C-alpha cells in the first residue's frame, strides 16, 4: 500500500517499543485490533499502532471516526503512522487510550454479566432486550442513550465486527458511559446477492445495487423490533441524523486533515451507499 502524505508519524523501529511491555505483541495481518495489537510508546500513556493492510480499511477507519463523532459518541483519534518491524515497513494508525490504572474500563459484556443477564457475546441490532435492561438499570446515566445511538450508528454503516466484549465502559461513582470506540474497518460494505462477472464494488450505480446488492444490517430486524425503534425517540433522532448526514463532507475533512488522496470514485461510492440505506430505511418503515 503506497501512501503519499505529509502527516505520517514516523515511529522508527517498532521492536524497541516491545521491550517496554511485559507481554510483547507480534504484528500480523490477522491481529489488528488496537486494544490487542498495541505497543507502549510511553509508560504513562497507552498508545497503539494499528497495522493496516489495504486502502479501503484505512479509509473506513478514518471515516469511521468522523461518523462516530457526528453521532456525538466518543472515538479514538487515529493518526497516520509508519514504522519498521523485523525490517518490514508497516503502515498503520496510531491512537491513544484514556484508560488508566486507577480507572480501568469494563466491557459491556462484563457489565451485563454482573447483572446475571445472560446473552450471547454478539452486540447486534437483535439485542434490543439488552437496551431495555439498561433503560431500567441505568436510567440516570447517559449509557442507555449512547447504546441506542451506537446501534443506529453501526446499523446504518453495516458495522460487521463489533461485539459486546469490544465495547469498553467507563464506570465510576459519577459516570457510566461508553469509552472511546475503535475499529471501523469492517463497514460500508454491500453484500452481493447474485453472481456477477467483473464485479467492481467501487464502480456501481443505484440500479445495479437494487438488482445485485443488499445491506445486510437492514435484514436483521423483526417487525416487533422495528416497531420498538419506530416508537423510541432516541432511535428516531439518530436515524434522522443519518438521513441529514453529509458523508462527502466528512470525507473531505479526512482528506484535509490527513492529506490522504481520496479519489472521486471513493466519494461516489460512500455517497451512493448512504443514499441506498436512506431509501431502504424509508421503504421498510423504520421511521415513525
């Protein structure tokens, strides 16, 4: 992956950072979660270098931060970085965690299990029963609203890889809230439903989407769950926000801040994807 930009942080030899950590991390293509695949850059702070293997993942992650912030949810702040590991140049994203030894985060999974509320470790739109539980148990905190917002955020971007065990919770006597979200590379993807030759997912039009593609996240709701979303103000507010979102404007922010060259074909794809989701939201009656 050839990245030409003025804003890449030079990390140098990554192996020297591994010596600081008692549990050295091996960089591989299959281990890219920044909260698992991390290196200590400073002892007093947690900074992570996330190995990125292709341009689409990189762009999804950078756009994912902007999408998350537009929904007023906390996010890591990725910076482009590069370093060397065992002589190989690695491109990636650098981020910092706000977690401290004095205030370690819980996961959403742990928080649920503390209430003996058993559910599969799979944070998806189907788990609206979890949201009802949080509405009751944490009505005085921001967490229930954040979780509803996160469901919509991941629902409309077709986030495919977020589990309850990945969602960190900042829990103190004063605050119970989601901490910085990360990992947005598995988003904005269309699922092909018919065999096609010479398929190019970044060079398609609305007619082809209607014939050959589907948005998997929009097929997971039962009528009962869809009715719950229609009647809930927070869900409706966030769906309305997505309908008004200027995804091209967010991409322009990414390009401006990172100097990453984003071609018109990419702008067209994300815009077309968003328009497709808008149409399906309206057609399938998710809006009140």
